[in-house]
């Protein structure tokens, strides 16, 4: 979950293929992609709570 969230924040994208490319080094992108899809399909993600978490992780002051 931490690697997925980190890649999501780093890329600022929601394309799972792009996120999979940023996951574990040395692992095939397709393997990462399938792992992400399984993770997201197995859990009921509370998107409101996830959104609040992501907002808290963002810097509070502009650079």
C-alpha cells in the first residue's frame, strides 16, 4: 500500500500501468500491474477516507 500510494503521489496519475512501472525494481511491469489490480479488487477502498489521507500528506505551504 505504501509503494502504491508513493507512486500515486509521485506520478500524480491514476493510470495503473504508469503506477506499475514505478513499483518494485527488477519486477516485470505486468506483474506489478496484476498485483495492483488484485489489491484494488480484493478490498473495499473508502475513497473519502483515502482522499482525506492524501490531502493530509500534501504540503500545507506552497514552495
